[in-house]
């Protein structure tokens, strides 16, 4: 049986000048793990018994980044599933897209992470070393750019 995890790709829109495109004002939240190779990822975690996938995504976001569901707007129509092996076992990670209502909302990290950054798409892809995560960020950005 595949390990299952769920999370939210969190973004914020900065106030942009009228001449810049809306998509250029988007920044994504990535957290740096405090274990292993210290990779950067959106908040995510394993599904607990009795929890549905979206509940897991919101709970993990609250635990790892200190963001309450009430501080976020879930983006309708976006859901991405990734499949990859971890330690030789299949893993499925499901992501939704959510915008922080206030772009100045404080991020409060758990002990699972040692740093966080708000990053424009290009930099977020550099930090997220895994190709499938980079593709997911680009996919989310494309979705946001085409659904204003």
C-alpha cells in the first residue's frame, strides 16, 4: 500500500505596479526541513486515520507553518497528485492550492522545519530540487495565471 500524504501549495499576491502582470506578483511558501537533506517543500504530511485528504492538508499546514484554515482561501478546481518512490515504497502526495488572505500573515514553523521563504516561481523551482515538485509549482502558477 502506498504511503499517502497531503498538503497545500500556499501563495500570496504582493501589491504590484499597474504595469506588471498579475502572475508576476505571486510568491509561493516553501519550508526547509530540519532533517535529512534539508529539502524545501510546501507544507504536507501523512494522512491520519479517520481524516480525509483535505483535512490532512489543512492540519499539516497549521502544524508546520502556523496557518489556520480561516487565514486561507482554497482555490477551487485545483488538485494535483504526485507519485514517487520513497525508500523503495510507493508514495502519493496530493496538493491543493490556497492563498493567504493577508500577505503579511506570520509564519510559525514547527520543529520539523528550520526555515521558510516566500519565493517567486523561478526561485521556488530552484529551491524545490525535485522535478515533479518543480512541475507542480509551474502547473499551479499556470492555473493561477489563466484563472484570474
